[in-house]
C-alpha cells in the first residue's frame, strides 16, 4: 500500500477534483458522485475495493447516526414556525427593536446567542425561518441576512466550548476553557464579520437567490401565535442545552442531577421536546387540527430526504480519506515545514479539514498532533493555540463536508452558488482568524 505522504496528498486532491467534476461538470447526483470519488480514493491509496466500500458505508452510518435525528427534528420545528406564522411574529418584533436598517445586527445577535449553545445545524434550522421572515419584513435580499447567519454560527461552533471540537482541544492541550471562550469572541466576531456581513455586501448583488420556498410558505394558521409563546418554542432547546452545560460545571461526573441534565440537554432530546411543545402550543393557539399538524411534520421530513442522504455521503467520503491515511499524511507534511507553532497548528487543522470535511475531526486530530509540541515549547500560549486550531478547522468547506450540503439545501443554493458563498465565507474566516490570532499573539 503506498505510504508516501506526498502520494496520499495527491490521491486526496485527485479525489476531491473528481468529486467536484462529477457534481458540477457532469451534473451527477451528489450522493452517487461521493460514492464514486470515495471508492476511487480508496483504490488509489491501495485499499482493497471491499475495504473502501465498507469504509464509505461506515462513514455514512456514523454521520447519519449522529446528525439525522437533529436535522429531522430541527426541520419539524422550522416547518411549524413557518406554518403557524411564529417566524413572522419573531421577525416583526426583532425588526421593530433593531430597526429595518439594522436587520443584520438582529441576525448576528441571534446567531451569537443560539450558536454558542447549539450545534451549527441546530442553530441554522431554528433561525432560518426567522431570517426568511425578516427578509420579507425588511424587503432585503435573502442572502444579505442568511450569509451572516451561517458565518457567525460557524464561528461559534468551531471556536467556543461547549462544542465538542474545542472541548477536546482544550483538554488535549491543557488550556483554560474560560480564556478560550473570551479569545473566541475577541478573534471570532471580527473574523465572522469579515466573512459574513462584509463579504455578503460584495457577493449578494452578483447572485439572485430567493428565500427557500419551503421556509417561505404563507402561514395557514387561523390565528397568529404570541411573541412570548413563539420565543419559548425557539428558546426551549437552547435553554435545555445550557442547563446541560451548567450541570457539567456544577456537579461531578456520575451525579444523578448531572446525568439528568445531560439527557435533557442532548440535542436530540432538546429538539424532540421543542417539537412536542410546538405541536401543543401552535395547535391550540393557531387552531390547527391533528391531521394538519401531522401533515406539517411529515412534509418537513419529506423535504430533507436527499439532504440526509448527501450529508451521509459526505461522511462516507471523509471516512475513506481518513482510513486511506490522507489526514495523517497532511499533518506530517505540515510538520516538515518547521513553522511557528500557531501557524503550524493552523495548517495541520486546515489540511485535515480539507481532506476529511469535518471541522470536529480536524481540530481534535490536530490537537493530538500538537500536544507533543507543547512539551518542547512551553512558551506557547495554549489558549491561542486552541483558537488557531479552531480557525484552521473552519477553512475551505467543500463537497466532502456535510455542512456544505446542509447550507446548500437550507439556503436553496446550487452547488456552484454554495462554492461561491459558503466555501469562500469559511475560507475568509479561516485566513482572517489566523491573522487575528497571530496579532493577539503579539500581546499575549
């Protein structure tokens, strides 16, 4: 089996190029293209055909096992918000508070609060109906509000605890969680502002993307829900996840209260509770019948079937790249460059991110590779190193990233439009974040 890091790098790049060509050039179904590219990479790296196919299947199963329920339940909440008019209620209230001229600030505030406590996908599904309603309320281009939303949600997911990637990196590198959180805001907000609102001003006039039809559907409710009740539905899963974090800080491992809060605050549990509450509240206030509510939930799932399949395919492609040795090869090549630790850490995370498509895999793998470096360089600021790894793990999201397909389908984009928006946003955030991290390193 070929083991040269350079060879494995070329195989990985060839696989990615094949994937892009099949989807954008040949207009092949994305899941089928992911399967073909994954098997081709496995064979090129010396894997047996059945081993490459099994790695792809395992990756699909692992990815969907962790995110399918979250996507499905989040889609249900989003559909109920749209059909009831709750998203419109939130949009009108926030629009009045911030003013039509500051609708972007409204979206940023929501993304920071919700994104700090929820996964990227959960936050996007919860807030997208609100963004669609704000679009109609303020009569602004949809992407002018949607792109800042995904930019800030991405930064919150990639840099801040209690998200899994930063938590693992903090533990592996012995960093202080509180300081990491502070530095994540100090460096993350400017980076997200550059990649989100500023970039959106430039790219939106060059694209014509209407709000997604499924999310922009006119309400069928007989009466509109109240602001407080709608806020309760949206805020309930966020609150439950926050309580789980409080439980981790307040109680020792194994404590019954901590275990109960962890169960209640798991994203699947929190969203399931939100769906149940939304069904009860919107059903009563909006006078929906039970068959209507059942129809809304079923229609929301029917609309995301291909999204789930493609997200799983992205996970399968990423698994083949990892088992083929591409991720470790990229880390080895970065280490041979003998760069300063912050730049080295960023490059390792960025290379793994490009190869595997997973921000969490990138930051956790890079943290393991960087841990021995700290022993030889005790002067390195561990908190800044975690931030550098986090920014590297966000760099250049493309077709092997499940988040790429989620953003594509949620925002109603084509593959080409997603590459011109989401991929560039993540690249800008990664590069700007590295610059801000190095700047902070001059003072810390």
